[in-house]
C-alpha cells in the first residue's frame, strides 16, 4: 500500500498548475472598447468610430526604460525606446487604416468611479497632415466609468504629442502639440 502523500502530492501539483494557468489566461484576456471620436470645436463635427483593443499592460520595466531614455535623450530617445517595445494593443479609427495603429505603452489606474487608461502609439495617427519628426507619437487618455453603458466614459485622442516624465512620480506624461479630439460613449466589451 502506498503512503497517502504519494497520491495527494501529484494531485495537488496538478491542481496548482491548473489554477496558475486559469489565472494567467484570465489576466491576458483581450479587452475591446468601442466609442466615438470627434473634433470638439467644429460646428458640424465628423464623428468617427473608434475601437481600442487591449492585449496586455506595460510592465514597470517598460516604464523605467522610457523614463531612462527620456532622461538621457529627451523625446527622440523615448520614441526610439517606444518603437522597440512589444505591442500591447491596437487603436482602430474607421476610415483610416485596416490594421490599426499599434499601442506600445499602456497603463491602467483604478479610480473611485472606474479606471483611467493611457495608451501611446509608436507612430503618429495621420488623421490630419503628415508625419513630422517633431511629434511622431499619438496617445489616448480614457476615463472609463464602471457604469458599462458608456454614457460617463470619455477621453481625449492626441494626434500629435511628445512624451515627458513627471518629476515627482517618474510617470510618463503626454505633452499635446495640438488640440485633442474628444472621445465619448466608450463601451468596454470584455471578450
């Protein structure tokens, strides 16, 4: 007769491996958000459909790489570091690009009413004008409500911006170079 621990130990190991697999799959679940984007100052704004997919968040190491690059070489060095980072999601604007724009940096903060999300692309979204060497990235800041209807979820799309670093928190900042577009009615569709 085998001792009980010989039978229970492999069962416990298999159970822990299954639990770890389920937890990692739950964390890496793709998230899709859909809403509208428009220029707020226009009398008759053109409203475009905006879709954002999130595959994963940037790590603390990614943030540290961007901060160090900015401190060494400013915006140009941080953009080069951004271009080397893995894709964390995509931004799709109807009528612009079939494949969308890759998100290289993505951070999420919980808030009292939901969460804030910051996404930065490694290249400028060409909704207006061409690409300039002075501002080669675009960014999105979202304030997602826990309401899930999209009525209270809003944000901004910065078509042309430079990266910066806050002095006290060493957090990546967005320095817009033109008026941002408004984002509204964002609904979070978790797959």
